[in-house]
C-alpha cells in the first residue's frame, strides 16, 4: 500500500491535467499546476501527523491495533479519490494516505524489531523495501490502464484485505503484552511466532528488556557513544 500510494500521482495526475484525458477526469475540468503540486505533495504534511497518532495507539492499545488502524486512512483516501468530484476530495485523499505511509514505516520498525529473532530481523526489514517497490510497480502497471475510480477501488480492496487479515492473523507483540503484565497472553503470542511452546527463556529475556526500557527513560539513548553521535 505504501508503494502504491507513493507512486499514486504518476498514473492519476495525467488524467486530471491533460486535455486529451478530459473524458477520464471526474472533475470535468483540467486542474491547474498549483493544484497538481498540492495533490503530489500534501501527503508529506499528513506524514508529519500520522506517526504521532499511531504512536499513541501503539503504546496505548497495542501494535496489532495500531497496524490495523493504519488501513483506516487508506480506506478514507481510496473512497475520496474514487468518488470525489471536487479538487478537495483529492487533497483529503492525499493528506490521509500520507498519514498512513509515514505511520507504516514506523510500525514496521517497531513490530519487526519486537517479534523477530535476531538472525531473521534483517530479512524481515528488507521485505519492507521489497513490497514498497512491488506496490510502486503495481501502481504503474494498473493505474495507467484503469479509470481513477477503478484504480482506487482496487486500492480499497487491498486496504480492506490488509485490515481484515491484520485483525484475524497478526499476533500481538509479546513486548507490548509484557509491558502491561499480560504474561499468559505474551506466552501464547510468542508460541505462535516461534511455532514452539518452549519460550520460557525468551519471555524472561523480553521481560528484562521491558523493565530496563521502562526504568531507563528517554535519555537512555544518550548513554552509548554510538547513540550520542
């Protein structure tokens, strides 16, 4: 979804700004250069706000709920762009999808960092870049040959699938569960992630890490020479 939304202006802006594409333009007019610039760039403003909101959700309600919530702006964005007949619909669509893009980047780092064993962490992080580039490719391949409505409805379908699958499949982070002393649920979550019931040692290690982070506070990042630099 990040890759598709990042590259979204490439197939859409020509349909809104070129005279020969006027039959595909839901606004019924050619947009100005300023309007095209706002559509292309306003997602960056949404990107400032997104991590603040999802950061609160992540700490208060859990990583799983935060990941699921990222799809809500996607759904709003795709509906606004699919059925919008005024330029402000496209501004809103791009603004809220920017919230989702930036939030997703943060949540990837948090969630993969907490659920992965050290030898697999790099592999998991690299999948983020792979899927962003795959989304970009899909946007170019699909967006150029479909209407604005159809393209955004395809994005809507992917967003809904992501929301549903997150709720049904994604385990909660054992770090978050131990942070709130939900020990039994942490055991269950880690057992699913490791495909094993022998997770006592790792639960103990995670508990120690959680306690250390809670006791250290934010200024702990300045304790090491590398972090200071």
